C-alpha cells in the first residue's frame, strides 16, 4: 500500500513512523490549542454538560475518564433543569407576545396555540443559527455554509466535531471576548433550539391522542 | 519544531509531507472502514437521530451537509417521539411492577413514587451499561474501564468519538450480528438512560415547587 511505499522511499523505520504519526496528529488544528487551561476547560465542561461532545479534547487517563463520568451524572441533569427552566420562561414570554399581537390584530381567539409557539420559537432558532453562522464564519474563516452546518450540528447537540470553534490561533487563550461569545451562543442557542424541538415533539405526540384544536385552524386564515 | 526536524532528516518535501499526512489520517482506525455502505450508513443515521454524533464519519460535500441538516430536522423530533413513547411504556411497566412488589411486601401505600421509579430505571441503566461494557470489551478488545466509559459517553448521547464501536476489522461489513447488537444496544440503552435522566430532572424541577411527598419517606424505612 501507499504507506509502505512511503516508508521504503524515505527509509523510515516503524518507530520513527509512529513519531511522525504522533506529530501530525498533534498538529491537526482541532487537537491543538491549550485545551486544559481555564478557558479550554470551561469550554470542555460546557460541551459535556450540554451533551454536544465534540471530542476535540477528551480525558486520556483512567482517573480523568472516571471523573468525567461522575461529573456528567451530576452535570447533565442540572444542565437540563437550567435549559428547561429558561425554555419555560421563554415560552411564557413568547405566548404573552403572541396574545398581545393577536389582540392588536383583533382576533377572536387571543390564546397562543402550540402551533403559534412553535412558529415563534422556530423562527428564533433560525435567526440564532443564521446570525451565529455569520459570526463564526468571520472568526473561524469558514465559508457561510460550513459555518451554518457547524451552528446546526452544535445547537442540535449532535456535535460531530468535524468543525469546532475556538481551535485556531490559540483563540482560547488570546481571545477572551470570542470565548465568552461562543459560550453564550451555545447556552442561549441550545435553549431556543431545545424549546423548538420540544414543541415539535409535543405536537407529534398529541397528534394521535387529541383532535386538532380549533385554534390551530386560525393559522391558515 | 519536531515536524521541521523530521522533514529535514528524511528530506521530505512539503507536498510529500501533505501526502504522508493524508495517508496517516486515512489510516487512523476510526476513520477507516466502509462507512457509507448500508450497515455503515445505518449506523451513521442512528448516531445522527440519537444526537450522539461520534464524528467517525461526517458529510464532506455541500449537498451532503445540506441533506444531513434536513434529515436531522425531520429525524431528531421523530426519534425523540419514539424514545419518549417507549420510555413512557417502560415507566408504566416499572410502576406496575413496583406496585405489585409493594403489595406483596404489605406496604400501606402501594403507589409507585417518582423516587421508586428513579431507583428502578437508574438500576436498569447501570445494568445496561455494565453488561454493554462487557460485550463491547470482548468485541473491541478495549479494557473494561474504557468500554464502560464508551457505553456511558454513548448512552448519555455525549458521543465524544474517542471510542467508537464497529470500526475495527471491517466489522460493519463482516459482522452483521454484532452490528445489529450494537444498534439495539444504542436504541434500548438510550431509552432507559433518557428515562432515568428525565426522572432525575423532574425530581430536581419539582423539588422547589412541591413539598416532599409522604410516599418518598417510605424509601428510607
Ligand atoms: K452529542
Ligand atoms: K458528539
């Protein structure tokens, strides 16, 4: 294979190849940076608690893995409590806005239906992603499509790790403002997207058990 | 730096170094395998819909990324509906078992409290993880601790991707039984762990608003 050809061409021994391998892998951008200093560690715990799990930095030692497990057992439910609490407040806030707008428009039924809520929260999610994509595209020098893909994969908590913010030019240590912005983007964006997904799930779940409410028909008027 | 020293020692040119880099990265175990044949693609969509996102295989092209986004928008809510439906049935089933056991033990209050539920689902989660860890340790030749870490990181949907099952020895194409077992493990395990986390979150959320129910005290008897 091509690997063997390269070894023979340059007369590289197996242990030396291993060294080159290590150097190359260490030099890959997303593995670089000062991952375990304060800003990097804060980024890591945010990525764990939000269940994004980019894998750009992971515990190597047995005690590191054990601590990560214990930390996640406590952190994930507490994180979810926080996201749900903020999400509930967001939903209450949007329903008040919807009611006021409906009153202004002179609708008969001024209640905020779940479809209304879904539209507002969904729109908010799209705004967060499109604005976020522009910001990350600027800082990370990604094209807009890649940047939008990064925002989407992050805020749905899939977190492939093929694109990870804050990994270039030692941004974690040299750009504290950008670090703060990224963390706020993750925390706020996650709340909005999670609220949208929850409303969508609720909509699917109640589809079979409930008749379509009369309020829902108003949307089509 | 060490990279420059290696280039000079072996008289490797920059484009040739790029080639070596590509070969090494392609040869990394988790990037290898037939990721986009049927079994690999099935594994990929499971990893997306369950929001695990190992990142062991990711879309490279613009159209691939766009399709992945659209697929996730539809797939994730539908996946959550499925997980929640199964989770609800699981909770109903465990509450029936708890009631029967309490009746047999002659308890005054035979209702299944949320703490009872949490204990049962939590125990089930631990069983799934410990048994799963043993199975993956056997197939993947990981030590038990690494294997347990893999199961935990997978079932909490963090999905770092530092350990990914089905990546050795072309397992995706040569071991259909193991592929099926892995997918069932992910789907069933996720349901159980998600139900546990939901009960834990519910417990935290109701802690401030409700007084501790009398039923909860029975646990300490
Ligand atoms: K994830
Ligand atoms: K992930």
